[in-house]
C-alpha cells in the first residue's frame, strides 16, 4: 500500500532512480503523502529533523561526504523558507540538494488558507531547476518535469526544488500505481559540457603568472596534491579551504600582496580573503583562466576563460617558466599561550590524516592559514554564513560513521546553530570544539571596527555568557570545559562518542596571539 496521491509516489520512485538514498523529513501534515510513499517504497534511509533550517544543512553535510544527492522534505507555508540558507549554500558550493515541498492546490493560494504562501519558484534564482506538480498531473507529465529537473542538477551540480500540490484528504492509502521510469539517465550522462580535446590557452606572452587555488572538495584537493607531489615549477597560492595549504609548494594566498602578477590561472571556488582579490583587481589583470567543471566567476573584473576540467588539468602547465615561484612558508609550530589560536593549533595537531575536519566561519576558518594540515576539510564557504556549520558537520558525521569528525567552531556560530543537535540521532563520531571567547571575534580581524563608538562596539561584539554545558546536557552530549592547552589535549585524548569541548579564552589573549601570528 502507498499514498493515494500518485504524483507523490511517482516522484519518490524517480528520486530513487536518480540515486537518492536519504531523505531528511521535517514533520507536517501537507507532506504526509510523501512520507507515506517513501515508507512504502522502502528505497530510502528516512531521517527526521523538526527544524527545517538545521535539516537543510544536515542534508548538505550528508551530500558533501557521500557525493550523492540528498533530499529534504517539508510541509507547506513558512517551512520551506527555513530551507533557504541551506539552498543558498548548496547553490554556491555546488551541492546536489533536492527540496521537496508540499503545497496546497493552486486554486487555494492567497485565499486565506492557513500555513500557505506562494511556493511556486520559491527559491529562484538560487536553484538549477524549479518544478511545480499539481495533484492531477499524469505519469508522463511528472516524468517530463523531473527529467528536466534532474538533468539541470546533473549539469550544474546545484539544488533543485520540486513543489507538489496536494488536496485533502492527505492520509488515504491504496495499492501502488504502475511504476514510472525516468529517461533522463542515459541522456544526461552523454552531456556534461566537458569537451574531450579542449584547447589549453598559452601564457607565453606573460612574464608573471600567479597560480591560485580557491575552495576545493576533498576529492579535488587530492588531485591537486598528487600533481604537487610530482613536482611543479611554480608556487601555488592557496586558500585555507583548498585542502593543500600544508604542501611545501603552496603558500597562503596573502603572499600575492607582495607581488605584481600580470596574469592569473585559478582553480576551485571562493577565496576567503578579499585583500588578494582587491590587489589583483587594482593591478588590472588582463588574462584570467579558470579551471573548474562547474563554476567560473569574474573575480578579478577581467575577461575570464573557463576550462571545464578537473584541477589536475594544471598538469599541462607544470613546467611553465613564466609562472611565479617564491620560497615556501613554514607553518607556525611554536607553542602559543592559551588563546583561540592555541586551541585551534592543539586540535589540528591531534588530527590523523584519515580524520575529517569541519571549520566554522568568520575567524575560525582563517586560523587554518597559520596551522594547515593534510586532512579532509569541509566548511560552508558557499555564502560563508555562520548559520549552519554545526548542522552540516552533524549530517556529514552521520553519513560517514567509520571516520572521526572534528568541528572547530566559534561560540556565536555554535549558539546560532545549536539546534543542529536537535534530532533523533547524535553522531558518536563527532567532537565539537567551541572556541568560546564570549564575543564575535571576527570583528577584531577587520580593519576599521576598532575606531567605532561604544554602541557599535556592543553590536559587533554581541557579548554572551550562555551556559554551553546546559545545552550539551539538554541534547545528551558529553561536555568538558577547558582553559589550557594541556586540558584541551587531555579532553581530546579521552573523547569517546559525541563530545562538546568548551575552550574558554579571553579576548585580550586572543588579540595578542593574533598579533604574534601576523
């Protein structure tokens, strides 16, 4: 038996054919037909999270570590608005998130019905495709719509939105309808926009070419690392989230500030530090070639040529004499006085190469510039918000139970997203280290904030004194408070199962440590 809403059953069948293995549901009434269909098909792992914002980021984390599309499903009304932060992250980070939203029939929209809003094309322009399926749609109509959506997702590796309208009654069940079959798979596999013999542009007319790596997924980092291991004739200017900053042939991207390249060859996604971007723009770079299968932004306000290739396509330039080479930079190895930097250094030093490291945003991810390490690295740098770092790490750890996951996160971000721990499962392979300085420390990294008045300073700092132990207790997670390097190392050594380590620091010591690093 399955739902009497055939469109729900056909849609779930199509998801299974498209490779979806996990659906994260947020409970509701309007999406009951989708819940019933998913249970009847038995093709999915079904997870439940009441908070749609956390559920969205949880699904992003699952998709990141598995490489497979993951679906979230919610009821009508404001529920789907709470997915939007995760949709934005998935769009700009190229994560194949699928949003299933239940809706009222078209004729009941804007007629005073409860828990109702305009849901058609809700996430435009931040999805690869948005389709709306009415309850009376035929099997062929549903297949046509979903073929379009899944094809767009495959080509762009971005989220899609499937909005399904259901009228009451919502819980009626009947025998399964005739199955449907997607026809997108073979067709899509023939198209990826990657020419087999794409010509590679020459930089022979330039004298000083900078090779830059932005954010990369671990599998992309591995390709680039293998190329660097073979030996190249140039230096890689690497973003912290490139995953290769620890390599002897890579230096922090900030080293570009002392150079004046006349052309740029780049790979990967976002660059965390805006100063190199501003510096290169001011130089008036005339040639910019970017290697990436999916994305290509005009970061430097220069005409940019995209090569739709994987990062290891850099191999064709491995001996280019016109590419910049500078001395390597030794990472910070000396012990630091207790501070956020010392806590970060301590956690990273304890990681094995098989471990997974998740980094929160703001000041946290920037510390990796000083303490890089060869680990699998994740962080929500699509739009770089603080709103889903914990939820993403929780989802990733649940989907990857055989490895140890570590999250280093600031107190503001942890508090903002602590509902990421609210669910039916807590990953026992996740250690969360909160750098708890009681304020929004990122503003001390930014120029100009120190000159503002006391009211502005209060807004920037957002001082807090929340009892993190109470939060840990509420969710049944082990907790330990530390205020020294020795105590933090001991807490890491004794971590069995899920654990929150509250690393309490003073902002004065943090500023002194940051000044010493710079």
